[in-house]
C-alpha cells in the first residue's frame, strides 16, 4: 500500500508540475526509478544550455523568479555553498522563470558587478513557452549520472545539501 501511495503522489506531482525536468522523487529521498534531467533553457547570451555540461557533476537545479522573495533570499545560500564545494564535481544551475527576460537580465547584471560567478554556476532562463513550476522556488538534486534524485518545493531544504554531500565523492 505504501508503494502505491508513493507512486500516486509521484504521478500527481509530475502532472501538476508539468515541468520538463521530470522527477520520480517527491519526498526528497532517492528512489529506485530515476528520471534523467531534461532542461530547455538558455544562458544570458541566448545560447541553449547543453545538459551534458553537467556530466560527471552533482548539481542543484534551482527554479526561481525575481518577483519571489523566498527565491531571491535563497540565491546567496546557493552561491555560498557552490563556493564551498569549488574543489568538488558540483554545479549550480539557476533557472529563471520571469515573464519578462529583462527582469532576469537586470538582476544578473547587478549581481555580476558585485561578484565574479564561479565556473560551475550556470544562470539560465527557461525557454519561452515551457511550463513554469506552480510553486517557487523549486529545487532539484541531480546526481553525477544526470538523474534527478530529489525534488523540494519552497524554501531550500537542509536535506538538499545533505543529499549533495552524500552524492559527492
């Protein structure tokens, strides 16, 4: 019965999210059936993001909006942890979902004047017309094989960082 409940919750989460980054985990815990990360986004230069950039790296994929205070509050923590794991195969992918690209570009422009982004920080924008998560922020934990192993909605969960630590060599 517990397995059926978990499968039912997974189906509901996937349907309600309608997100290209499909996940099999809704509880934040690894599962036996993992979905590969699929992300259609582009960088500030308009170039498409190549998912193989993350190959061999544990990654946090963070969906956010400049209009979301919780999202903006989470970004410094994400960048601090990225800096702390600079010698590990870890990447941070921030995916902006603002209705207007100019809001995202203005935010990133201001940030770039105050801090130099690490090489494993990928600020992206979700491609036009792609489904936006219904609840922000949305954090996905991706293993080094490119599989989504956990999904967290709302404030950054400490379990996400525990998951990164467990997955890193």
